C-alpha cells in the first residue's frame, strides 16, 4: 500500500526507540512544577555543583583567543594527549566526542552488523539497549539481581556468549546500582573473555572519580585484553560538566579510527570551546573533586539510611556514582501496585517526588533515587515519601 503523501514514517532502525523514561519523568515533573505544584525531582543524573570556575575561565579565554573553529575530528591534540596521559595510552588511541553517550553510539555504529549481539548486565543505564538497537545490534540483557550485588558473574557471562556476541558492555561504577567491580571480579570476567577472542569489552567508567570505595579500571585489572578493550569516560559527572558535552573513548587504534570516521559524518567533532574546558579540567587542581565526593558521601549515607527506615524499602549502599537503587517490592505489595512504574507514578502524584522506576533500567521491583541534589531537597524528598507510605496499609 502506498503511503499518503506527506505521511510521516519512522525508519525501521528506530522501531521501539522512544524518549528515555528518565527524561519523560523529569519533563512530567517540570510540567507539574510549571503548573504551580511544589515538586521535588530526584530523577536526573546531573550534579547540583557548578562547573569549577577555573574550567569556565579557561573556556572563556579559549573562545576569546579564537579557538572557535572546527577541531580535528578526533579532538584537539592537546586534549587527546591529556586524556592519553590519564589512561596510560597514546594519542592515536583516543577519540573525543560530544559526551560519553556519543562515544558509545560511535562504537556501536562502527562495529555492529545486523544480528550482532551485545551483552548488557542488568540493571543498566537506559540508553545502552537503545543505542545497540539503533546501530542494528541485538541487546542481550543478563539479569544481575540485588542478591548478587547487581554484578555480572563469570558463569552468567559465559552462558550469554554466542558466536554472534561482539561486545560485553560493563559499567563500573554503575548507573543505576552504584556497583563497582573489584579487581578480582574483573579478573574473573576477563578470564571468561580470554576463552572468547571474538568478544570485545566496552568499559563505561564515566563515574570513575565518584567512587566511595576503591575503583579499578578494567584496563588496569586486565591489561592483556587491551587490544579489544574500549574505555569510555569523560568530564560530565565528576567535574559537573554535563552541558559541555565532552566524553572520550580510549581503545585500539583501528577501532578508534572507525569511531572517528562515524563521528566525522555525524558531528564533525566535539565543540572546540568545550574541549578547551575539558583540558583545563584534566590539568587542573583536583582537590575540589575530593571535597565534593565527601559531600556526596554524606548525602549517600543520609539517603540510604532514610530509605531503609521506610517499611517496604530495602536499600543497599551504592559504592559509586550518585544513585540509590532500592528494592521496593514490599512497598508495591503494600500499596497494591502491579509495577514499580505504578508505584513511582503514585509517589509523584501523592508525595510530589519524582524518582525513576527500575523497569527503566531493565530491573523491575526497584526505583532509582538520585542524590546529586542538595541536602534540603533530599530531606524534603525523603520525608514526603515516608509520609506517603504511612497512608498505605
Ligand atoms: C553510565 C553512563 N554512561 C554514559 C553517560 C553519558 O554521559 P555524557 O553526559 O558524558 O554523555 C551517562 C549519563 O548519565 C551514564 O550514566
């Protein structure tokens, strides 16, 4: 049948891809606020700190000095060198992109053919499965329940690998669970990968500097897999630079070249002024990061204790990032909610607190509360949830 002239038709490659649930919830909360309601949104992963002053100053100076044209597609030499030094790599192994998200998209677009599989331990950051699907691949999600610390086990990894597997996508520290893989855990997963030379490893370490316990990079724990490891990181989270849109990938040269080729046709490269800002961030004093981490740790303990004091909520301590990811199944049973999405909608309507259902991360029965917010907002949010829960049986 012929389409009617002018009728909009989506490409098959974006079938099922919608605006992320996190964005939808945050936008609903923003709309409710605009309608005059007092909404406490604890839903997004945007640090409430400002970008450090010295970073803003460096960006301003770069713009005034005329660094306002296209840069090399893979990024400026100065920034790539700083990133290479940070990761113990060479400049040719580094590509700078418009955020870690574009690094992930570039990697998938550059490597996946239809039907290729990507193993994604669940819960996972919402965009992973959509990026894989958009690139024509198949996301193979592997449940990693709370009882196993939300982490992938070597046996589960081995069972998920097929001849079509191209990548394992690992995220440590994890959004949403905060889980951090120990050196031994990484080594055990690496041992499985050693038996499957066709499987590459993407380690998303964007929250590396937001760790409350020891963090170890996959690249450090399993250096022998360097020729098939892509490390993804950036300045968005630790330096509070989400709007500057700078992330990077560090990996084998042929992969970085392929990713750069993709990027060249999509954005031509990351923003020149933002690259100068990211360079200043990497080269600058990091004591501010430590101070902020101490502050976040206080909030983490406050939120975990507050949630665990509520009947129906069980919240493990996250080791990194700035999210609590409690189990809310008992709360759902108390309130007669069929899904965690229903429970979160009820909390938004009843308590005016916006949090994200675990289903958005592939693990129903949970909810994600971001503690990248001020202590007043967190306290208000916690007491509103507690008050709403008291109205349940
Ligand atoms: C696990 C994870 N990876 C990547 C990103 C994207 O980072 P960026 O803002 O640098 O694109 C996020 C942002 O929330 C994230 O949580």
